């Protein structure tokens, strides 16, 4: 039976410390993974990110079923930290007025709708740039905003499959395997964040904004890395290699008598130390079948069987002591539970709990980026649907109660059932 892990309270940042993106206003039209991952990074480092959601259910990830706490899903909480949430019904002209007013004040707009959606509502770059020439407008899509596939919807595992990326994952005798976490979505979000920051630097030099674009298919192709480059050089289609890249017999999973380990012993120098100092088998160095990398690769099944039989003869911790003493790259093969509770992770102080309006507190996995002068802001949990609608209208757009009431009456924020969540018309 599983139990929720104990997490420490987060240590607040020092008073008066600046943030990297203080004063930057980001209007966030994104949903699901890639876009929210991008805007969360901007929010973590001090940008004011206003997340706009459909009042009828909001971001799709609110309904994801990995886990939930306080009525909020793990997926939504993990991707929408430090944002203010506003609910707008784009089918309502009054709501579109609010959206355009926010864009007119924004430094950055990020959207990842299907092709044509923003144009349909008059919120695309061509429509909004004339009134805000310094705007950075970032579009995230599956197949790009131009070309024959611009209108085709797509998702992380589809682009993993279609780019060839998935064909590199799994074992040679099995089918291609997608990554567990949506790695193309996450990497696309990182690339989008980089593109926005590059455009902001360019704006400082050139005095104007621009449209930037990131596509999942482009990211997936780039992530084939040197395997894709090797294909372009020699025309040979790379295959799957499981846990042992290039068939290296000394890289991959081995089993001690009690538990598995992962070893990455990839060159001759490390191999010699492994054979002599750890396995105590100097014959594995002198034997012509194993003396050099190419010979070991040619005889990999034979060598793997020998190494496996030696490892099976003792407990994991005894092997770890020997391997660390010999400076052999090795690690424990952990579950998520084991990894999150391991000293290597806990010592980084990236896991904590933070306050939440309905759950009391929720877990928090911090940004992996550290900056000495401008560290991340103190994290605030992802917003409830429409939680900050009234605050955004008052503070960002300067609307008074009369105007907000008129927007409520016009249905800009959806049905009356959403008003309590949106905190419209109450103090």
C-alpha cells in the first residue's frame, strides 16, 4: 500500500533578491504540456504569467488521472506553478475584448492551439502586432504554422513515432517504445522558452518584437542527435539497442545477487579497471576476444554472459563499493519512489510542499535551473480555474467593479457556475 511521501516546507528566498524576469508580462494561451512547461519556467524566474483558460473545464490536464489532490491533477499542478489564472469564453465578444486588452499590454504571448484557432478569433500575430510592435509572440505546434501539415493536430507520442525518435528506443528484438514521460513535449517547451529569451535579447538590440515558432516534429528530429547525424553521413538506419548503445557489452543493466545496477563502462581505460580491480578477471583484458573495444563489441554476448555471472555472485552494495573505489561509472537502478528519496536527490533540495487553497498543501518539484544573482521566485501552486480573474482585470487592465460586473453579465467568463471559482464580484 502506497502512502504520500513526507516533504519539507520550502525555505523562502532571501528578501530583496531580484528576479531575472521581473516586470515581464506574459499572456499564456497554452494548455496540456509543451506550452505550459515553457510559461512555467518564465513564471519561476519572475515573469507575471496570466494563464487564460476556457471556463468549461479549463486546461485538458486538469482532468488527467495520474493522481489528484484538492481537486487538482498532478499533471496540472506540475506544469502551472506561479501563474495567475483567468477564465475567458472566446466565443463571447466581451471575452475577446479582454484577451486583446491583455495582449496589447503584454511583452510575450505564448499559444499552442491547433492551426487557425488564434486567427479565427483575431488573436494571431498578424492581427495583434500592429498595436504592440514590441510583442514577442511564440507559437507552439505539432507540425509548424506553415506548410502542408500546419493544420494537422499532433501529440508527443505521435511525433516520437513519426520522426524516427521512437525507433531508437526499446530492445532490438522488440517493438519501438515511447518514452514514459512526454519527453518531446518537455523539450519543445524548453526550446520555446529559449526562443522567447533569445527574442527578448534581440528586442533590446533591435527595438522590436517578433514571432517565434517551435514544433514538436522539429524537436523530435533534433533529439535523434548523433544517431540521426550518423544516418545522414553513412545512410545506415540506426536501430534499437536497449540499455547498451552501439552494442557495448559493458554498458547497461546487470544484476547482482540481490538487486540490479546500471554500468556505463565505455572505453578501454575504464574496461581495464573493471576487469582487473572490480571483477578480478585480468584474463578479460589479455584475451584477444576482449582486448579492444571492437573485439568486445564483436563478442559482446559472450562477454556479457561472463560479466553477468561474476556480478551474480555477490550483493549489490559490495559491488558498489568496489566500483566506486575504482571510479567505474555505476548507479543504482531505482524506482521513482527510491529515486525521489535517494540522498543524491534530497541533497539538491528540489522537492518540497507549498500552500494550496483547497488541498492545504501540494508537492512541488522545483525548476532544475539555479541562478546565483536572480534565483527562482518562491513557488505558488497552480491556480484554480479562473482563480485570479478579478485580480487580473483590476490590477493588470485597471477595470473597475462596474466594468467587471458588465463583463460578468455579458457572460465573458462562462456560466454562472464558474463565478465562485473565478471570484468575480466578491471581495
